[in-house]
C-alpha cells in the first residue's frame, strides 16, 4: 500500500462531489479536519475512513492504491458520491414555466386555514393549518392536520411538508406527510387577487390517511390568516368538526361539497366566484 497517495486519491474522489462543504456535511466531519486529510497533515480514524469509503463507493484497500492506478480505477468506475434526487432539478425547472413565479407568489406568503371533507370521516370537515413561506427563491409549505377528535387514530397530528409555485395561471402545491411518508397530495388552486376575497378554492388529489390508503380527490378551500398567527392557538382550533358546526361558514360548506352537476363529464374545481354568486 502506498499511504502517501491517500491525500491525492481523496482529492480525486472529492472532485466528483458538488463541493467539499457538502461532503463534510454528509459525513459529519469538521471541515478544517477534512482539509487536513486532503493536505496530508493527518489521517482519518478508522471510523471516519470507513464512512469516507462508503460515501464514495470505494473499498478501504483501494483508497490507498498508487495515485495513477487509483485514477484509472475511478475513471472506469466513477464513485457513487451522494445520492442524487432526480426530482430536485425537475422541481427547480418548474419555475422556468413562469419567469415571474417568485413575484406572483409573494402576496400568498403567510398562514391559511384549509378546509376539506376527508373520505374516511363522513359528515365531518377537516380544518388544518397551512403555512406558505419563501426561502432562497423557492416557496415551501408545511401543513398540520389535527385528528385529536378521532378515537381510531394512533397519531393525533399529521405533519406535511412540500413546495408551491405559480405557473402563471394557477397555484400548484405538492406535499408529503413527514413521518410515514405514504400520504402525498397535489393541490391546484385558483389564485385570489388583492382586491378579492381572501379565500382560494381548488382540488387536492392524493393518497388518504385511511388504513386502505384510498386514492381521493377533494374540493378544498384555503382561507388566508395573514403573515403572523398564534400557531398553537390555531392548531387547537383545527381538527375534525361536524358539518353542522355553526363555526363553518355556509359558503365554505358549499365550496367543499364534493358533488358534480349532471352536465359535468369530469370532476372539476370551481372558482370562488361560483360560490359567491
């Protein structure tokens, strides 16, 4: 083994990564310490060495090969490096559909109460709390559904995270339940305007939280609450409520009804103006 080749071999492996910072974060190794590995000033512990080799997809004995031999080996079998998420670049490209997506989404940043009628609870309305926020040019969401009123649930709260964007005509939201990861939803909303009511209607399609994991499509209403709220208080107000509960406005009851007119050939969303007229 040619241990003097280790720093050069490690630098070659790192050249396949996005950045040294990313490598250090993934390996949970201090960046200054890692640079000492790269410069040949120190050697990693056996544990760190094993993690480095596993991360790049090479064997322990291979990383100590002569630099020329190691380079030829790697040219034939590129290191695996960090797992690549093919959806990341796809989601990023969605913003190119509408060059003004960031501007168009600015007025929708804030908190919302979300209303829909879950298939597993007939005669009930789910009122959840949604937050839409911006970070590094993208708009993200988190959503909390409170099922504390149900005796059939082992988990009272379901937390969802996702991403939202404006395609120039509609607001698109993709979200996934954080813990089990099996409930995923896509929501398309009719955007409201500054001079209109602070409610948006649309459709949500996804996999329900029922044991049968039903594929379901609901009419939904998002009611804007503003940029700041008492989160704990809002979560306490959310949850399953009876459809005859007087706290549910009649127009939201109408807007969340999952019915179809006889002349409709498909299940469609309905703009808020339909329920106000």
